[in-house]
C-alpha cells in the first residue's frame, strides 16, 4: 500500500514537472516582426523603408522573474533617391533611429545598442547613446557622434515593440506618417528615439 502511494506521488510529481517544462518551453523562443514605413529625409523627400526585428524571449530573475522580449537583430533597407539612386541595407545589433541622405550625397545610419551585449560589442562610451555609421561605397563606416550634422534628427519608427510585441498587432503592415507620428508622440517613448541626445564627454582628471 505504501509502495503504491509512493508511486502515485512520483507520478504526480512527474506530471507537474512535465507541465512546468512545457510551460517554460512555450515561453521560450524567438519572434520576428517586419514592416514598411514612410520616412522623411532631411531635404523633405519621402521614401519607403523596409524593416525587421528579431527578438529573443528572456526572463529576468533579478526582477522577480519578469518576462520580456530582447531585441537581438535589426534589418533595414530602402531604395535611396538621387544622388545615391540605389538600394542600401544594413543588419546588426542596433535599433536604428535615423536613416538620412544629405544634400552632398552622404548617407547616415544612427542606431541605439539594443542590449548590454550590443553596448559591449560596439564599445559605446558611457556618456553616449548612439552608434553613427556613414556609407562609403558599399561599406558602413563608424564615425564619431561629433561628425553627425546637428540638423539630423530621428526619423525612423520608434514604437515597433509597443505595436507588434506588447499590443500583439500582426507583422507585415505599412506604417504611414500619420500613425507613426501618433505612436511616437507618446510620452512613454524614450527621449533618445525622438531627438539626438548629446552629452559632453566627462572631463579627465
């Protein structure tokens, strides 16, 4: 009788364990979202940009096992008008906030590191928030933030996480200028995605 009871308890524990493992498995995994959006260049011309983001499910044990989705990779591509007149693209661990074409033909891509690992990867100084890339032929070269013209400000959609991950809207839609402005004007949108924040480097002692 005791043996039967022990066996029943073991079976119950096994079922509970399997249920827990299945629950964990359902919470793990990856998400990919994609969309296109209207983007106004610094000279006023409007282009359509295609973007995608890849997220990994994470659980923060230090914050009461809070769950969330961590951005791992971003893709961005578009057909730029003259004087470039060709398709450009980029993929990496930044969340792009700017894609702009200057009158002299210089193309800038500005991004915010998507995670602590990305901050380490890009060796970002503590007083800076952005990685600035400049297109040279087919290559994106990193340049100091000081070389980014002051007139350049964020022009890319900043509320992708809210729209697609938090609110669960279907991927693959087009974000027009009106919707983009409505969502990105929300006070909860990080200031770094609304304006280029420039903090002077700390003085060396």
